[in-house]
C-alpha cells in the first residue's frame, strides 16, 4: 500500500490552514485504512464536520509578491505612444522568473512565472493597436510567449518557428503584432513539455477591446481558472481562480445590488479535461471568446476546456452573500470556491 497523501486528503483533514511541509510528511507516514481515488494512495479518515467550509487561513501575499484581490481588477494597458502612421503602440516588458509561491498556508510551490505573479499580467489593448512585448528570460529554463490571436509565424512563440519559439535563459526576444481579433484571449509558454510549462504558472489573460468598445458596466474583473500539481504526479492537488485556492471565499468580492458586473473568464487548467463556473442565485449573459457583442446564452453554469474563455455579465437583485465556484464539486472543495458579498 502506498503511504502518499492524496489530493483529497488535504480536504478531508478539514481546513488546509494548519498544514505545513513537516505535517504533510508526518501524515504520509501514517498507516490508517485507505480509500483510493484515481491518483493515489492513502486517505486519512478524519472528515470535516458536516457544513464546514474548507480552506481557512491566508497565505503570505506580501512574500508571494502578488494578491488575487488586486489581480482581479489589474489590467495592464502598457506604455502607450503613437507610431508615425497614427497607429497606437502599446509596449510591455515581461520577465520569466523561477519563484516559490505559497499556494495554501504552509505549502509552497516551485513556480515559473511571468513578472513574478500567477497569472501573468492581464495584457489589454484595443483592436488594431500595435503590441510590442520585450520578453526577457530570467529563469533557468527555456521559455516563450504564445498568444492566441492573429500574428505571423515567427511571432507564434513555438519551437521551430524562429528565435522567439524558444528563448534561452539570459536571452530576450521582442514579440510584435497587431491586436486582433477583438475578444478575450490568453497567452502562455509553448516550450515542451508543454503541460509542465503551463502547470508551473506561465500563463495570463489577453484582452482586445473592440474599436467601438463594449457597453459600459460598473465593474470589470478577470478570473483565470487553474490548478496546482504540488507533488508533480500529473494530477492537480488544488484548484483556484487567480492562483490562490479559497482566496475569494476568505475574502468575498464586494459588489452592489443592481451593479452590472463583467467577468473575463479564462480556463488554463492542466491535467483535467474541463473546468466550469457556476453562479449562485443568479444567471449571466455569456459571450464565448468575447468575439461577438451578442450573448450566446443566459445561464448560471458554463463549461470550458483548456484555453476556452468567455465573458460573463450579470447583476444581483438582492443583497446577501452568494457563492460562485466550479461545478465540479471536487474542484470547489480543493480551492475553486468564492463568494460575492452583494451590498444594498
């Protein structure tokens, strides 16, 4: 019998907030009765009390160097200037670095990051703008930036397409292209093994606004759905929006009754086939990929495969506390769970 602590064991231990690396090692040496799942191993028979929410406690956001509460509304418009032909130029600098990230209290993950954060900066532009990104590889592995959208082959960030396909440690490359088509897109490293480079944290959202703009809303947010394989067995141990499991459960997002909210939702989850978003006590208009100004459906749950994305718009009629989460219950119990606090 294996004595490895399975991903479900973290949940069954009832909180995560008190787990440390030492505690996990001790638990792994236990020889209690086992319950197997599709990834492992030994399940500790200490279930949480019925009704308890998992995931108490905070990580050290200052040490991590980023906070999901800030990432939620942090849109990077770049350094803006005008080219001789009148086209708007937006310039960015993105640096790949190795960095340990505390994903739940007491557990660090050896991440690969863009600009020291997960997800990387939310790059935002308007359709037709010129995008120029100086990518510097400050890590110990070759990396790249692959953007979803229109661009030439040498700007695709894939090995074998040119020098930008694999940028070696200490080197840099400039990716340059026009922002099109309008919609919600993403970027990620495309160096192989691809699954590992994505799962380690090299991804971010890429928003191209239509030239005429979208209808105004009161609040815009970006949510990037992902997971963490902390023991590198090609199975996720935690799930999250904007990297830190349970963050928006422990820090509810405050909005107001009647306020129109727009969420840019991206799924970059590795090792699981699909992810999902469910909104409690409400429905939302859904715009797949954001490439149309006409919603495709009015619903409370959507499912996305990896790299699928969409825009959600909604407002609440009544004040109160409302949950949002992945409607794969295991994902929710292991971190992909949050709350909207709707104020009068």
